[in-house]
């Protein structure tokens, strides 16, 4: 399966507290993509705001368009870490100039809707956001950018899976009073996400006919729903942060990560005693004509 990924991390949105780990989270996801065989720049693109750079909607839009017009791409992953907001009934991922430029955000529902008809057989959105207070936008209109183009409604839509970190029960005042608080949002969710994608939990894995192991979106979500709140409970610093990861899965999902070997930190290097998890064989699929 030929795969591609766009990984976005925005630590600094003008007018909001600086995050500590969004850019790093995106960079780690990008490294994972390279380890999965996605080629840097042609199949795996990283957008971060370090070293004075800004993440702009036009650049993300162009990257998505270039990816979906590649007839070889069979799966596209779009990952975002940074500030997000629920504004006028829609979710937005805030880019560098979101409070000044009403288009400097990714409008999530519209992007998801268009992704269903973009021609890529499987699109996956992964959202690890720190919620920004919507009152900051009350005097600043936000329109956002739909980063998937209008391709026309087709007879058949294709699977789109969405996974969300969804932080809960932390007031902005509490968060602002805690130095370094924003790192926790990305650290817990993205760290566990990567642990799962790297195959560090054997129970997540399905054995394929090729002898490799696979992580499906459904198993991944079940893992995150259980492990993220548990991990956060163990963090004693600062106010109690709670997250309730959730997902919108198509029911026609394909595998999300391929693992060559089981991760067995307590096993001898010879691999003796390695167990083999059972499971489904990943299904093959073909890309529709553009």
C-alpha cells in the first residue's frame, strides 16, 4: 500500500499561550512515517513553526492537493497538534496567524467532508489539540480554510477515519496558571499514539499473511480511550487534566501502521519465546480512477 502523510505542529499562535510540544509531536509523527516507508517530502511532509517559521493555510492546501492528485497514493494521514477551537458549531485547527487572519485555520468538518470524495481510498485525520477559549475570537471572525478541494460528489464515498484527543475539564484560568501545562496535552496523546503505532502493545496487533503485524484504527482508538486517561492520572504536576479520546470511524477502515517485528523489551535479543498474536488479515483495496 502506497501511503502519504502531512504532519502539522503549531506551538505559537499569535495571541495565545505558547505550546511546548506540538511541533515536536508533529516531528515525531513525521519520523514514524519515514520509518513506515513514506519518502520524505514526496510522501511525508512536515509543517512546523520553529526557527521563526509560520504555518500557513495555503501551504497545507497545496500539499494536500499535490498528494491526492498522485494516482499511486492509497492512504493519506493528516495529523495536527496545536491550538484548536470550537467556533460557531465547527472545529478549527489554528495556524500561526489565526487571530489576525480569518483564513489562517483549518476548518475541520469541511475538510473531512471533501476528503470523502477526493479519490484517495483511505484518509485519516488525527487531532491533538489544546482548546483555545472561543471568547478570544468573539471580535475576530474565523472562516478557516478547507484544505481538501471540491472534487464533485461521486457515486461512492471512500473511508475517512478521524481520531481526536479531546481535552476535558481544565479551565483556561487553571491552565494559564500552570507553567508548561500545554505540553501535557500533546505529550500524553501523541506519545501513546506513537507507542501504539510502533507496535509496543502486542494486543493491538493483527498478524498479516506476510508475517508482519498491523494496527487498525479501531484497535488504536480502543487503546487510546483506555490508556490516555490512565496516563494523565499519573501526572501529579499542575491541575488535573482530563482527556476523553474519541473517534469517528468509517467501518471500512484499512490498517494504519505496519510493524515488522514485535516490540519485546523484556525478551532476550535472540527472540526466543516470542508469541504471535492472532487476528485479521489486512484487506487489499484499489484506488478509484481520478
